[in-house]
């Protein structure tokens, strides 16, 4: 277990979130949503908890909620020690489906409350472009106390401006693709203007740039791995990150980034690797419209 204290980020609603967490995308693979998959997710998340992780990121679409809840409950630790996030699936955007799927999520997790519920994608070309109604339905869930905070994921500046302008409710977090080759600057600027915290999904870009010579040189200077240097870069920029690994040694290595510091020149050198839109690896939120079971 890590001996360093993971820092908290204070969100604009007064709640706090650990800046370093554990992601669960792809853990059970094709077995997601089955008893075998749930058991595998629970096993891996239990290893992460043993390593020292207390912030767990899940999603309806990952099919990991049941395993996450099982591991949290079996840990023997108080519920309050954990920060659990999940996300609204793309086929649940209609307001009635938001409410129905949230009830199913809470059943899956088997926990008394959820710390953070995110809209996974805006889907501006689906549902007649009405992601505002989806956002309003999500914010309505706050009233019964079973979800502490609500936010969004993959929202572009225009998407943020629209939901804030039409509802007056500002998301606490925007979870977006962000890594050294894709700084997502326009989104970062918009989030800063509204005091929206940024979570970086795929913070290591799935390992694509671990052989970058700039990062390698900095890693060698600190006696660290390239992955550790990238995670440290994220943390020093204020990003919330949740790398995923099923290997206990890598889990521990991803946590061992709290006891060294990059200087200004090192941070700037990594930031300069940004390739703008050419660095994006995932879908563009302006056009991404995938819904399970639909063409």
C-alpha cells in the first residue's frame, strides 16, 4: 500500500475527490456483465484497494459497476473512505431512462450512495441534439441524496456553454481525453472559466508515447518510468487521473508518483509535445454518436 497521501481536489460544490484514482474500463473484457466478469472486476479492484487506491472510476457502459461495488463492500473499509464514479450510458439519455438506469446502477453497486455521476458523451447528433434535457434529469437526481455530485464527460466548450446557459447548473467535472500529445486546450480553458475540474481519461494514451525521447530523458533524470513522469505531469497541472492496470506491480508504480516533482522546464517540455487535434486518439465528441445496438 502506498504510504504517500493522495491529494484531494476541491470541487465547486464543496465536495472533494482524490486526484489519483483507478480506472476500470476493459477489466472483464468480453465477460462484462456476466458473473465471471463481475468476479474478475471485483478481484482486480480489490487488488487496487489493497495497493492504496480509494477513488474508483466505473461506467454503465463498462459493465463493471457490480464488481466495483462488490470489491468496495468486501474491503472492510468504511464507505466514506471511497470515492466512486460511474457514467450514464449512451442509450440512457432520455430523462425517464436517466432515472431508470440510475436506479439500476445503485442496485448494481449495492452502495448507499454514489459520489459522482457523469454524462458519458453529449451525443449532439442523437436525441434531436437535446443533451440539455439529459443534463437536467441528472441534476434532478441530486435531490434524494443518493448521488453527491454530477458532471459530464467528453464535453466540448459549446456543449458546456449550452447546458450551463439553459439550466444554470455547472458540472463539477468534465472527464476528457487528455495526455501530452493532446492537451485539449480549448476544453481546459472553458473548464477553468467555469471552475470545472478536469479528469483526464487515457492519461497515458494507452502507452502510445512511452518511448518519446523527451519523456524518456526526464524519466532517466528522476530514476522513474516514462509512465510515472506523465502521471506526475498531469498531477502538477491539476488534472485528476485514474490509470488502469490489472497488474499489481503497475498499480503500485502508478501510485508511486507523489514523492518527486518536475521542475518548470520539464513540465514545459512535456506540454510542448501537444499536437493539437492531430494528437487525439479517441472519438471527437462533436461527431461521436455510438449507441449500443444501433448502427
